[in-house]
C-alpha cells in the first residue's frame, strides 16, 4: 500500500526557485560615488577661482575631468550602470563647466560675454525641452557632433586658462583662438539643436 500511494502521488516536485537576493537597483556604487565627488568638487573649484588660486583650481579641474573617464570605465567593467549614475554624470559635468565659466568671467580672466553665451545656450536647450514636454510634445535630444566638439573646446579653454593664469604664463594668441572657437561652436551647436527640435528629428 505505501508503494502504491507513492506511485500515485507522482514524482517528487523540485523545490520552488528562490528569488535572486539583493536589491534590484543599487544606488551606492563606486562609479556613483566618484560622480558625486566630482559634483562636490564644483563649489571647491569656484571657491579657489574666486580667491585667485587658479593653480589649485587647475589641478582640481583636471582631477574632475579624469574622474569623468574613470567612473564611466568602472561602470562598464563592473557592470554597475544605474539610472542615478546616468542622471548624475551629465549634471556634474555641466555644473562644473558652467560654474567655472561664470567664475572666470567674474574675476575678469575670461570675457563676460562668453560666459553669458555658454549659459544662454544651455538654458535655451534645457528650457526648450521642458516647455515642449509641458506642451505634450516630448523631444529626445541626442548629442550632435558639433555639440561634442563644443564641449571639448570648452574644456580645453578652461584648462588652458587656469593653467596659464595659475602659473603666470602668457599665451594670448592661444587664448584668443580658443575663445573665438568656443564662441563659434557654441552658437553653431545651439542653432543646430534648435533646428533639430523644430523639425522633430
């Protein structure tokens, strides 16, 4: 009888699969901590510039730039990409660039009109996206080649300005060329984004 009962009951069922342990979304990762440190470097860099310690500001700016590459590399190698990191990374980069331009213009090292142009371009793009989203016409902004060129030129200009002014070096032709290159690429990239948004591409 016991044998019959066992055969009627069928083969033993495997134990239910256990759900994977660990939180589905990890916020505290090494790449995110590096990005947060870069974001925290913004007020320190501004303080150094306003107190005319441009040599130290140059070192901090270079360190922040290197950390931008390191956190992205770690996120890929460690498979630690996260939505928080994807949001924080461009915010940290843009906050550093815009703040440094305003600070350098504030102490008269860079022309004020250039800082206004850089800030206005970013406000135009971000404000346009927000307005269209509110109107029910969300737009996905993809980085354009001219925008990447503009960002690279902005970084080079800041690094060159901090280095030359911080270590009492003179290269007026280099700075003038970079200033006008940044101005031209800022205008062109801003117009390109407006054209892309207006044509829905």
